[in-house]
C-alpha cells in the first residue's frame, strides 16, 4: 500500500512544475534567499529539487542533498 501511495503522490507532485502559481511561489522563495553572485550553493533537504533549476540557471552550481530510506 505505502509504495503505491508514494508513487501516485510523486506523479501529482511533479506536475506542479507545470503550474504557473507554483512557479511564481518558487521564484519568490528563491528571491528571498538573497543570493549575490555566482557560486556553489548547498540545499540540505532538497526533496525533488524544484528550486534547483532556478538557482543553477542564474547563480551557478547547486548541490542538493536529501535522505530517502
């Protein structure tokens, strides 16, 4: 039961990347990081790393870490 639940959940969750209000929310979140200049950025607990693409495109190297059992 549980593996099927997560499989279905992630299909829905990944669909958020195509939802304009969600993209605006990501933009606001990344802007609040107040990143100045190019560099290497670590995101501990990045999940599916949806914000990673915005950081990499504008500011350099993004390293995301997340634990999955």
